[in-house]
């Protein structure tokens, strides 16, 4: 079975059994509302909030790990149409979790990789910059990206919803490449660096003038 890893598809093989995962826009939409999609991303890819107090942090970490694992399993189910109970585990009639073939840490790691391709797009940033560090995505509206793919890329509805964010960004950059003579907008770090350099130069000039 062919897996397009460059756009975020992933495959897991255990013995003779194989499952293919695709973090498409449709798969991300299955995770819930636009806000819930981002919350899932933060839970799976983030770290638990710690206070520095071991007594208080220990139960918090345990609770966070349960939430993280639950979200990760949901991501894997959303990214495939196959039955994967045997792979990720299941809850039996006694409401106890029965482990599957995939280790718990691998389930979380796989889900994190799928989310990066499905929500952010796992590709290098463009040469033109200017986004602020404090910019934070509070919602992920999959339907808006699907609509844009249909409007600007000529994709059918099915093709648009089947795109990952990685494939969407690659296609949009190919369709609308940045102008070769476009000026780059300096980042905050670059601006601070130049400002500091200029201050040092002016200070050196002033000292030279005073001693002249």
C-alpha cells in the first residue's frame, strides 16, 4: 500500500496487518468544532502545566496523560476508515482498557505527527515573513481551507476535503509563488538585532568624536 509521507500520510504494519492514516481536512473536521480541533492539537502535542510542586503536579500529570492518550486515539480513528481496535486497544465490558498492538507512546507520537500535517502543515516557512510570534490559532476551520482549495486550485469538493494542510500549502504556494523581487519583512528578532547593532555603532562614533 502506497503511503505519501511527504504530505502527511502514515502507515503502521504489525505482522501481516497494515493500516494507513491520512490527516485530511475531512479527518480534522471529525475531531469536533474548530475550537475543539485546536484543543486536541494542544493536548496531544503540548505538555502538562506544572506548578513546580510535586505533590500538586503528580495528579495533574496523570490526568493530563489520560486526556492526551484519549485525544490521540480519537485522532487515529479520525484519520482512517479501518477498524483499529486491535491496534490502539479498547475498553472491555468491565470498562477496563485492553491494550492493543501499538505501544501507548507510539500512539501519541503517531497522532502528533498526523496533527502537524493536518492542522499546521509540516513544511518550511516561506521566504516572505512578518507573522508575529504572539499570533495564536484559536480555531481551525477546515471548511474554509476546503472552500479555498475549490475556489483557487480547481479541486472538486471530494478532492478539497481529502487534502492535508501540508498538501494544501504546497499547492497554494505553487499556484501563487511569491514575487522574486518581493521585499522581505523583517522579523521581530531581526529588527531587534539591527536596532542593537545601530546603537553600538552610534555609541562608538560618539566615543570617537569625544576623543578626537
